[in-house]
C-alpha cells in the first residue's frame, strides 16, 4: 500500500489522533458513521451543563473522527462553512478556516468495490477522479502521472467525505509549487 512516510524533523507525530466536526443530529451521525461506513463508536459523552455531546469513531490506523453536537449550534452555510457541492459535481470553495473535506485512505485494490458498496447503501457518490498534473488536474483513466484516485460523497450534515488511494510515491519533484499568500487572494465573485 502506497502512503507517504516521511520523517518529521520537529515532532514525533503518529498521524491524526482525531478531527472534530459538528453535527445537527447525533443519532443520524452515529447511524451513518457506524452502520454505513462501519466505523466503531469508541467513546461517547454528554458535555457539562447540557452544552451538547461528543462522540468518537475509529477511522482505522489509530485515527478517530469525532463529532460535537451542540444544543445551540448555528446551521452550516453551504459555500461558506462547507463546499456547496462535491468535487466533480459542483462548486468546491469554502471559507478560510472551514473544513473543506475529510479524506479516508482506502486500499487501491478495493477502491472500485467500495464506491459500488456505498452506492448500494444509498449514498450519492461523485465520479471517480484520477488526480494528475494535466491542466484539468483529473484524467478519465489511470496513467503513470496519476498520483491519487478518489471519489467524494457527503454525510447527513453535508460534510464532504472522500475515499482516496495513493497511486505513486512522491519525490522532491512533487513539491515545487510556490505557496501563495493572503495578498494573492481575490474578493469573492458576487453570485447575483
């Protein structure tokens, strides 16, 4: 299985302990992540003072996905707090500081099977995207320039999720893009 595995010169990090998201309905979240995606629920608790709940799901490899349910959480706003659509179907921009999507690593040999199984479970999935270095950055077929294959779908709260598998090992040649700064940002296009 191809995965990046590079030494960290500053801290001994062992992956993601957990990423914490916010849901509107913990019961629907438990059903989706445990029953549809098969992630075991490993910890659940009520927060002090009736503030809400916090549940943790095992995402594999020692990593967890956690959810807060807050009694007074505002609703999310598509296109701001999360993308309005999933990649391959529509607009993917979201606000600075938002969670754009959460990608789960899946075995390359099970990629197509997993997509089919999600569809059989009634989950709307986007097209397969073979990410490459072409001008469109996706290819209809797998070729030596494809570095990751993926498809996207959403959970009950519209959180964009991705099943992805690396298809090549990275080298220093893969890190030549010059980072942009805040000064490079453009004002949002008015949709009116």
